[in-house]
C-alpha cells in the first residue's frame, strides 16, 4: 500500500470521526437548550437571562429588555494632526501609516500638528 492511499484512508476516517462528534455535540447542545429553556434568540446576543425564583420555588428566567447602545461616540474628535495630502488623525489609537512613514523618514510628529 502506498503512502498516498494511506493518507486518503486516514483522512476519510478523520472526516467520519469528526462528523460523528459533530452530530453528538449538536445533540448535547439541543438537550441542554431544552433543559434550560434556551432559544436560538438567546444565543444571538443581548443580555443573558437572570435566573430568579418563580412560583413554588421553581427557577424563573427574567430577561432584562434594554435598548441597544451604539459603541460609536456621538461627538467626533477634532483632528490633531494633518498630513501633506490632507489626511487627518485625532491622536487616538494606532498611528496611521502616512504619519508612521513620515516619522520613519526622520520628520517629527509635531511638524504635522494642526495649528503648528
């Protein structure tokens, strides 16, 4: 038996094992979702449900409904640096490529400060 056929045989076995494990994992997840009352919507984001005591001491899921908050700031930051081609940078975050290149060429960052 040559090496290529052995490789193909082993890859086929690996794929079969992976498919079987995948199927078993899906079944386990479905069983846990059913046991805890988890829906697909719960998995897609939002706040996790809080477990509180319901009637007769049974656990009750209390899902807090909160409005989604945008991560972007409502007020943009003014530019602190302006490049030779009109590029701008607020001075926050990583140094942009255009400024890093100019600094590497020996120029100073302060030379590109707005109002300098």
